[in-house]
C-alpha cells in the first residue's frame, strides 16, 4: 500500500509521512498534534517556544497553566518524558515545568514524535491520510443513482467536489432531493427541503453548502460509515476541535456562534503571520 501522506498545516501540501513532522500546536487552550512539512516544522517549533516562554503564571486573570500541562501530557503520550532530560531543567515550581517544556521542544528539533491517529483512505488517489485530515464529501454513485459518503485527501477534494457540483447543476429535482437527504444524514438539515419547498428554492442552498465544504468552513464528520470517532478519541487525547455541522441551512452558515475574544495564542500567531488556522 502507498505510504501514508500527511498534509502540512502551513502550506497545505501533502507529503509522505516520512517527510512530515508532528509538532505540538496550540488549538485554543490545549496543545494537540500538529502536522508540518520539513520546511515549516521549524517555524511551528519557534511558535510553540514563543508561546510557552510568554506564559504568565503570576497573572490570576489568565489560566496559563492549562496549555503548559496539556503540552506535557501530549508529548508524554507520544513517548517524550521530561524525566529523561539530561541535565535536568533548572528552576522550581511552574518555572521548572516551563523550562522542561522548552528543553523538550529543543529536543524536537532532532527527534520525531510519532503520528498515532488512525488512517482513512482517499477514494480518489488511494493514499491513506490521517483520519483527522480526510475530507468527507458527497459523491454521486451512478449504480445507486444517489449521493454517497466518500473520503478525499486535501489534493483530491477540490476536483471531486467540482464533480459533485456539476452533477447537481446538471441534475433535476431528483438530484436536488437526494443531495438534500445526503446532508440530512450528516446532521445538516435543509429546512426548505424538509418542508417541501420546490427544488428551485432548495438548489441554491445546496450550492451554498457545497461551497462551504470546498472552502473547509464546513466539515462533515467521518460518522457512522466508519466508527473512527471512538478510536480517535482513545488514540488522541486532544484532537483538534472540528467545527460542528450547522444544524440549519439558513445562510450564512458561519453566523451561529459568537466568536470568543482572541486568545493569547491567536494573538501570537497573528504576530507570526499565521492568522486563520
Ligand atoms: Zn509546509
Ligand atoms: Zn487523494
């Protein structure tokens, strides 16, 4: 089988796992596995180091212990222990814990953390990718004459979604209904379809939903077809938070939840020119 391919969080390029790095990356409060190509791993390490170095344990208005604790839990679960540091990190209390984290980050410039999550196979190019990176999309199956769930890697998703859009554009009321039912099975209910509005009213909502899938602002879960969610939560204690599918189709899809104020990490990432991911 083809070697697993991993998509870099910075440049979006898929590369063989052997050319990819797992660098602890802050996602909100906790540190999680972050995947990068060799060219961008250094910047990810620098960003983690800058964040950990700037944590303020004296400020009671902020909980800066949580990210530090999650960092240690993550790298420990991947096999990197602070007890193995030689010489031991200096300092006492939380300062020592921080210095241990910084020393472990320095080790990561020469040491690889494993990528432990399960794989999912892209049905376009047949390369396995980490399950958290696979894109779940509707695909028209001619034998079934219906839209079915299929998986695509980051390289294949755009072309495949273009095919699905073309199928919707060329299709009639039946295709409109089948695609609306596909999204309903993925917990995205298009109210206008459920209450029996004509296909002309439902079609633009489906096109909008597909547009959100293309842009990645909407992500379908791997779901019942592959019982990976349990495996994922067992294997990866802190998977990146996936945006929950919008329950209704009232556009715009992104208007549901108020955005929290930017975290320290988000501000740091902006300072590094890494806003948006
Ligand atoms: Zn890259
Ligand atoms: Zn692919």
